């Protein structure tokens, strides 16, 4: 049998999933689990850089897992696990850190940004974020890493660390992971505030969460930024209007999009009508996911079983890598955790 390519991605356990996450990432993951050997993990070690309380950590990790399951990730098809349930990751991180240099780590944009945002908490975990991320990826010898643009430099570092290890020990052990998007081009999902992409840090009302109650959702959409309407036939749409149409395109039927497009082009569009339609189509789209979130939240035993299954599958893959790494490095052949 042909060996499937290994896909891996990490999920930060922060906040709830919104439509931007769904159409920008999760939908891809759901498709990939059908065709690739997939590992998706919740990056709970990484989350310690911001010092969550034990209660918050637990709660966030569970909620993220619930929402990803509700959105269609399947624990039987993909390996869904918590990073901390594969502690060999931390060991590999230690090894990689011995060959990761201060200068190169300090130059990473995501580090510089975070250091700027939290000047009182520039900890070593923040600096070595790329080595931990590299360990996450190469512990399963992943080939493809579906991540957003903002993570490309971290991925480049992962390639560097993998190459450096191979070179140092003169082995062809770790493959070079590359960025990956599945199927059609990634859709950029704009927010409701008139400019830029959907995100939870862009302010109240900008993002539509899968969890949003229909009432809240309607309110957010009705308040979305628009303008006073086109004044010329076939006028180019300004950004806030283009954004509303982009959202319509992902949740509504093509004839609905065409209808409002014609209305716009003929200068008789009523944004109120468009927004009402958009809100209802978003509600129809999110309703089954929201129901599933509620069901899963009511069955924490199931969530625990999903975590246990994931931990088992992840360790089955990851611990072999680290066992071999220990031997390549020159440690004695003894593995205490089997
Ligand atoms: N850094 C990623 C983010 O912020 C999360 C992440 C951690 C990750 N480890 C990873 C992504 C490994 C891909 C592969 O979104």
C-alpha cells in the first residue's frame, strides 16, 4: 500500500471558533482527514507562555476540542490529541534547543510581536516557540503543515532545525516539512467591521462564532459596516460591501449572491435585505454545529475518551521517533516509558 503523506497542524487553545477559522482552516482539516494521515493537536504546552490558570487551561482545551469535533474532525480518522499527552515532544524540544541559536530565535517576527505585546513577560518559552513547534512537526515526521501565512517563518525554522539535526548526525532522518493548503485556494473571510479579516481580537462584533446564538448573530450582522449605496450602474464595490458579498458567497446559495449582485449593479440594493438574508443563511449554516457543540459539551466522558484515544495514537507514532533520536544522539538504548 502506498504510504500516505503525513499532515500535521497545531491548534491554539484560545477562544471559540469563528467563521474565519472554519472556512480558513477547519474545513480543510476535515477534508484532509479523508485522504492523508493526519495529526491535529491542541497546543497546550505553547499556551503556557501566557500563564493560564489550571482551571482556564482545562476549560479552554476541552472547549476547543469540542468545537473541532462539532465542526467535523473525526477522532477515528485523524489523530486528535493534546500536545501535553505526548511528553516526548518536550524531550525532542530539549534536543533541538541545543542547536537553536539566540540570534535566529530573536529574529523571528512572531517572537518580536509577542515581545512587544507582553513586555513584562518575555519568557524563554516565547523565545523558543519555534523549536517547540519544530518538535511538534518532526516528532511525527510530518511532510505537510497546513498553516496560515503568519506561521510561515516558524515553519521555515522547523525546516532549518530538521536539516540541522540530519546534518549534525549525518542521517536522513527528518523530512523537510512544507506549508500546505488543500484543494481550492484558501478563502479569506473578512470581518464585519468593514476592513480586514475576521478575528476575535479585532473588537466586539467583528467575528461570527460557530457558537453564537441566532439572536446575537443577527444583531452582529445587522450592525455590520456598509455605506450609503452605489450611485452608478456597475460601480466597483468598496471594501465593506465587498466583504458582505464575500460572506454571502460562503454561506448562501449562488442564486442568492447573483440576486444581490444584480441589485447592487442596478443601484437598487437594500443593504438591510442583504444583511437579513446573510444572517439567516449564517444561522442555517451554524445551527447543526451549534447543536453538536451542545451535545458534546453534555458528554464530557466522551471528550475524555477522545483525548485518551488521541494520546494513545500520538504516542504510538511519536515515541518511536524520539527513541531513535536518542540513539542517534548517543544516549544508551533504554526507554523508560514503554
Ligand atoms: N504556532 C501555531 C499558531 O499559532 C500553532 C502551532 C503550534 C502549530 N505548533 C504547531 C501549527 C505545529 C502547525 C504545526 O497557530
